[in-house]
C-alpha cells in the first residue's frame, strides 16, 4: 500500500470515528458548554455565530469541534488549509461560493500568506472583499459583498498568528490534553464503532500509550486491531495489546522511536542540556518543526524535558525512564 493510499485510508477512518454531536464528544467540557451557549443564542437570533479561534496540539479535536458547530447550526462547512490559499483570487473564489450562514474552517491558519490576511480582515469584519482591478493609472477598487459566514481558525502555534488576525476572532478556545479516564472512554467508543472486541486491560494499556490525544488512540486501535486479527483471535486483550505496542516500537508511556531519539540526543550529546532547538534538531537529524510540534509537547507533558532561558534540559524523570544515571547538568549547577 502506498503512503498516499494509507493516508487516505487513515483520513476515512478518522472521519468515520469523528463524533457528530456534543453528546458523543468526550472531553473539553468547558469548551462544549461555552460553544453550546453561543450556538443557541445565535440560532435564536437567526444569525451566524462569531468567528472562532481554536488552538492546541495536533489531534486534540479542532476539526471535529468545527464540524459539530456547523452541524448544530444546520450549516454547511467548507474546510481548507491555510497554506493552500496562495492568491487573492483563491480567497475570493472560496468566500463568494459560501452561502449565508456557512462555516469556513481554515486549518493551520498561522500559515496564511500575510498578503492574503489583508484581504481577509474586511471579509471577517464587514463581509466585503476589497478588490483592486487593473494596474497602474487604470487601476480601480471594487467592494464585493459576500454572504455572512463564520470563520473558524485552527492552529497549533498560537504565537505565530499575527495580532491583527487574532484580534478579529470573537472568541478563542484552547483545547487541552485529555485525562486518562477520557482516553479510555474514547478508546471504548472507537473500538465499538470499528466492531473491535476490546477488554478492560487492553483499554487501560492503550490509554496509557495514547499521548493523551484522541487521534493517536484511534491510530493505535486500528493498528492493534490488525495485529489481533493476524496474531490472535481478533479479540484485543491486554496481552495482545502489549505485544502489538511492542511490535510497533511504542513503550508503556507512548514514546515512539522519534521521541526516544530526541531524548537520548539531548542526554548523550549535550549532557542533558541546556541546548538550543537548532543544535538539538541538527544533532538528532530531525526537523525543528517536528521537535516543536510532535515530540517536545508530549515530552514536556510527561515532565521529561524542560525549557529554560538557556535552552532545553532533560529532567531526572527522563534519565530514570531510559535507565540512565542522572547527574545535574553542570551548566545549571
């Protein structure tokens, strides 16, 4: 199977497992309550809700929440990634094809071209596009009315979002990592939708390895289901789950090969730190964005890595997890 076909299969899987309403959405209770009030008020006034900004780690449910919002409003949703809007004409085509009350979901909105942002501001505030037709002395401006819509922006890097764009959102919500009990509920729900027979011990083991992230849990269930089908009787018990996780090079805390490599590089090549992001990326042969977005958030969540004014530092917990002798970095003594 090619990478593209596997990616398409994964996207279909996540779409099938995606909750369709607040009742089936597990976790993020405060956000759900806030949004429910906003949606009910907007429906009673028969108008779109304010533009919303959702931020948090990858796989925490930003896309899912956006689809639920559209469903609760009875609106269509158009989904697009920020970097794919390359020209003003692209933005104009997207906005003019929306219907009154539609939801436009822009993923990774911090990566929108800055020139495109300038045209997005009046669209968000006044529901108009200020277009320039022609060039030089013959150029003229034209205001194009667009339907009233709701923009939902999603980002994993809030700090990279420009202040003018950020300030035009009516409400901002941060999605947090899920607790252990919520992860177990999510795993049981997903297993049921996939027709997977899963025992309590297996649910516990998978929850501990899911990095407190639903997308990771769903990916693991899919892979462990395949393993159980080939190596077992199709039933996912604790023994099968642990064997499958070991087969996938995932340890009991959910650390994968890349996480271990970054952590060992920090400890073995930099004496546990402190060291800068660029040096760590070069020494571990990983992209800086991968360290920032994929590895570091979970390592910090576990308390294995700390950020200091001098750089990243491996903690005593990290040494203990890897079975290494801890000595406080000399540059921090």
